[in-house]
C-alpha cells in the first residue's frame, strides 16, 4: 500500500464538486486516510508550492490556491501516487483524457480542480505539510 496527497482545489470546491470528486475517489478504490477542509493563506500556499517559486505562474497559482476553501486528503491504495495522477488527468484540462477529473471539473491550466503528488518524495513532503502522523492512523 502507498499513500499520496490530494487536494480538491478552490475552483472545484466553490463550484460544489467536492462530493462528486470524493465519490469517484471511493469508487476507484482509494481509502481516505485523512481529510480536512482548509482555507490556505497566501504564505501557506507559497510554502506548499515552493518548488515552483521561480515559475512565471507562481503568483497566479498561489493567489488561486488561497482564494477560497479547499479539501486536502491523504489517499491510500496500491500504487496510489500514479493511480491518483491517472484519475486526475493532464495538468491542462483541455488535454486531459475523457473520464478524468480535470477533464470533467477543470476549467483552465491554472484552475484545474485537483492536485496530486508526483513522486514518493513529494508525497512525503506534502502529506507532512498538512497532516500530523497521529491524524493518519
Ligand atoms: P500538476 O498539478 O499536474 O502536477 P505542475 O506541478 O506542473 O502540474 O504545476 C502545478 C500547478 O501550477 C498546476 O496544477 C496548475 C499550475 N500551472 C502549471 N502550469 C501552468 C501554466 N502554464 N499557467 C498557469 N498555471 C499553471
Ligand atoms: Mg505537480
């Protein structure tokens, strides 16, 4: 079993898609081992996306992620990291495959409904950024 870190981003939460996304997560066989609703500050969003600090879209990205409430989750499954990336689809919803979450709920490359860790090291960092070990028992 592997764990990954996922976010229902502010666009999807504000549009009322959190329930549908969560239903899909269960349907696909993930175990939700941690879940909370948060309203990130700009500084907290910057800390989370620190690896992207030099990218031209960093300001836009962190403004968006701190623009409203989101849902952060720890998901467990065999091959959870890749499985969740596959379910989300490509970063740009226009390029995401039919049936993926970003295709269904994303509206632009910036406002793409969900986040998922891309590797074991980033999953470890991202899980620990939002959850204490005791919250994931
Ligand atoms: P992913 O979220 O698929 O891992 P990423 O790590 O490359 O994609 O980028 C993180 C987020 O930054 C992405 O979900 C949305 C935003 N982003 C990426 N590329 C962008 C761009 N060209 N313009 C605006 N926002 C972008
Ligand atoms: Mg990424």
